[in-house]
C-alpha cells in the first residue's frame, strides 16, 4: 500500500485529532471544545493563594493524565499544596525540556466582579475568571501539549516534563523552592518554558511577541543613620533623622549608569521597528553612544515609561523610612530601606561602594539587608533551539516579531536558571488596553479572549514539538 493510501485509510478510520501524519498535526478546530473543558475546569477550582489548596487542582490534572497513560505524580512539602510532575520519555539523545505553569492565583474582591471569579463565564468572546491570564492559560496549554504529544505518539528526542507548580504568588518555598531543593532530579532539564512573556495586541491587532530571557536581581540595601540622642527642645547637628533624610534624598535623585545587555539592546532595537515614529526615536536614542542624546531619551522614559527606564540600569527606590518615637526626643538612630533591582551582571560589592559615595556621610551606614535575595544567573542564549523555535512560532502562529525582554521584577525562573536550566518566559495574547480597564493579571477582574486561548495552545505545541521532536 502506498503511503498516500495509508494516510487516506487512517483519515477514514481515526478521528482527526488522533491523526499523526507528518505535516498535518492536530485538528485544532476539533480540539477547541476539549481545551475549553479543561480550562474551565481548572478555573473553577479555587486555588486563590492564600491559602492556595493547589492539591485539588493537581488531582484533577493527574486524573486527566492518568486516563491518557501519561505518568504523573504529586510531590510537595504540604499535603494541601502539592505540585505535579509528569513526564513523556524521549529517546535520550537530548536533555529534557520542562514546561511549567503555576496552579495558584492571587485572591479576589468578589464584589468587583461582573461574573463570579470562579465561574469561568463565557461572554462576548471572552472567558472571565481569576487565573485566566495568570497562569491557568499556561497551565492548560502545557496540559494540552502533553495530551497531544501522547495521542499523536510524537517521537521525542528529549523527555518533556510538565510541572504544575504551587505557591507562585508569594509562597514559592512550597513550589519552585521545594522542587529545586528536594526534587531537582525530577525536573532537571536543559530548557524550561514558563510564564513571563506575552503577545501584545494593540487596537485588536497583534503588534509583537515578548519572551522573557532575563530578570533583574532584588538586592535590598539599608541606610542606618546614627547620632546623639537628646531633648527635642535643643536641636543637634548630629540629628539622625536629618542625616538620613539627606542621604535618602541624594540616593533618590541619583540615576545609576545606563548599561545594555544582549536582551535589552535587542529589545529596544526591535521595539523601535514596531512603534510609532516619535516613540521609536526615543528607543533608538537611548541606545545612542552620544551621552547627550541618550540622556534626553532617558529623561523622557523616566517621566513617561518608568518600566523602560528601570530596564536601562540597576534601579534604586527608597521604600521604607523609619525613625523617632516621641516628638520631644531626638532619636539616636533612623533607618531607611532601598529596593535595589540589579542588572544581572552588576557587581554587588562595587555597587554598594557607589551607593556609599552617593550618600557621602560617615554618620550613615550603608549595607545589604540580605533579605529576599535571588541568585544571579548566567546570561541567556538568544541563539538556542528554544529561542529560535519561539521566534518561528511567533511568525507562524501570530505573524509577528519576537522581542527578548528582561523583567524588572523577579520570577520563579530565577531558581531554575541558577541551576543551569535555560528558561524562557512566554504568555498568551492580551489587549494592551485591557489592564488599564481593570481586566489584567492581578486586576479587579481578569479575562482572556477565547480565540487567544486556542491560539496559545497552538503556539505551545509548535514550540514544544520543534524543540523536543525527533527529526
Ligand atoms: Zn503568574
């Protein structure tokens, strides 16, 4: 029998979603109902954190995976807050790919919701619910990819590991912290894909895709000012509050030097190509080697796009100021805490010296707090198999360009990157206009376009099969 006749016969015998003909892949239209069923099911399970109760959700996932014959296990340090790890075996010629989503969500103020936050209501082309874009979209897309890989019996060059992670929203010790510390052999991989990027739609049209390849590192600094205590009726030159206030003001005005890495340089260059002319000029100017041109663009960003300003440098924001306890007592000590978000290649000791020079006051002690620190990690590769696959899927599925980005905040990928796993943050397409209207991640309400949920499943599938498929 010719291959064409076999294909024809199979097409008659098997439902389309089960077809494994090279080049045809899954039947996406047929798959939509199943995607929606799992998506609504996980949205309706209450995993608002605190308290999380993620075990209920991963028990659902496990039962779905069990039915398909995909080995999965629940692991965790708290029985109510389990993680799930499932694995499809490859031929071992390449190291594993980890695909990850978190099962918990932030809490809700139910009175603010038009549709109850756990209802997963479909209305006007949207699905409403807590977790719709953070992060039950990633979770569902990864689940669907696992189901398809198994059903279509896709030959794999590497194992594909699926992790449903608990506690991402502020209790990562029971999630990624636990997995990396106590179960690392279960999740050890060459590459990881998790939340952190996204597809940006403006005016209803896709403008660009972002992939998070890098993140800044939180390094808190404390300023402690010491003086002589005394009666408030007799002002002293050594007043600790006066010294601290002046030090905080100097640090607050200071703008550490602008420095680009491969990710941020590429980000601003590419962003300029998809931005209106006036803003595109700013993005090009900030990369200029002329300090005056760069400074003007830097000023504009600080005023108008502070997140972009933070991407240019190690940033410092004084966020706590403590001193004094009675109006008639001059205190002997006052303390301020600076939220420092360091560029990944920043030398902490040298940076601390710079802060001391800016403070320039021997009465004020400058030191790291040592709290909430995350490990510094190796620079990412923008020429890796995964990055190339993400670019290709961005073109093929969304017909758009891909920008690598550095997030100013920290993510759970930091722990994996510190273990040598190359991580890339992705996300479904959302309208740029939605968060200001109160429909974004962590907003009063949260929603996703149904069409974008389904498109995101396809994007996942294309990336995973390109990276893990055996050719
Ligand atoms: Zn999230």
